[in-house]
């Protein structure tokens, strides 16, 4: 391997590992936080950033330009879809739809 290939491999590996770190952090946030809005924030932010870093790392590691462009298209679609889906779920929770996590704190607050 040439020096350029080693640098490309190390840069891609750092991006992939950074993406995996943010994805694992988002999973831990989903289990740690008690309220659905906190969990949605952790999931939406970690999901978007983690997948972005992961797909950029895979694009750097790929040897095909066509494959890298396909990954860029997937990344663009995920950047559009993930925050919109998180926003829709949060909006449903705020406007009084059924609680997405089965949390009865709203009922308890109304009864008091």
C-alpha cells in the first residue's frame, strides 16, 4: 500500500468509528432518558450525525466513484427524512396525541 492509501484508510476508519460512536450514544440515550421528547432528540441527532459520519467514511474507503455517489444520495435522503420523522413524532406528543412511550405523567398532572 502506498502512503496515500494508508492516509485514506486511516481517515475513512476514523470517520466510520466516529459514526459508530454517535450511533451507540444515541442508543444509550434512548434507554437512559425518561421522557419521549428527550429520547427523540437523542435519537434524531445521534442518528443523523452517526449515519453521516459512517456513510462519509464508507465513501472515503470505497474505490468506486459511482458507489461514493450512491452513498451521497443515501445520505441526502436520510438527512431529509430523519429530522422530519423526528419532528412529526414530537409534534404528535406535544399536541396531545397518544403518548408514544406509554408514559402516564400527563394523566397524573391533569388529575392533580
